[in-house]
C-alpha cells in the first residue's frame, strides 16, 4: 500500500512462496485476503486507523500494526479472490479452472465449488446485491390474486482464460 501524496511504501503483504495472484479487501472490516501459487489463503488484519499515522513512521514500524489473522491451506494454486459485499463469503479462483466459495467464521468452510473450465480462473466477482437472500414479492396476475414469493441469491461471475464468463 502506498500513500497518494508520497511514493514511499507503507507496508507489504505477500505469500511465503511463489507469486501472489489474488488480493481483496473485506468491505465489512479491517481485513485483506491474499491468495497465490503457494496454495494458501491468508487473512491479514490491518488497523484502519493506521493510515494517517503511517505517513509519520518508517516501513518497519508499520509491520507492528499488521498481523496475520488466519492462514488456510487450499491444496492448490490460487489465481484470484473476492469477498462478498458483507464480508461473510470469500470466493477463490484456481489455476486448474475451478472456483470455491467459502464461509468465513473462525474456520474456512467450503460452501460451494465449481469446475467447468480447463484454463485458469483470472477474475471472480460477487454481484452488488445484499449478502443474505433478498426476498422479493412478485405479484402475478392470477385469477385467485395470490401473492407469490421468490428468493434471489447473490450472483457470482467467474472469468477464465478459456474466454468464458460463467454466472452462478
């Protein structure tokens, strides 16, 4: 992360081995997720109040405010990651063309997995809708005028090097 006014490095997050491919901030908190070739998903805890203070200190002091919150072995190389809008779900795209959606509590719980592509997943995005199921009242013009309800879930878009965008 760099300041807008200055070009000096404030702090650096990365993987322990191999290239870092995915990084995304949690919109619901002070976390940043990283994923890469080493097969690990890491959740970093960052003090948001730190940004103004960091401009007064060196890079070494900045590391005191950043800590590794959680680290999960995904057992395969990751290429991208994305939090849902409320920060409770995390989607990860992999080099083998698969994608997983995890629930983040104290552990990483696999909620869904997709493997419809042969090439690596290059981008993954959640829709801008609400995180919990959005209930819509749909009125149908039926003879008995009954109200019917439908549930619309989050949409997940997954882009691959196969030149496809899959919508789930």
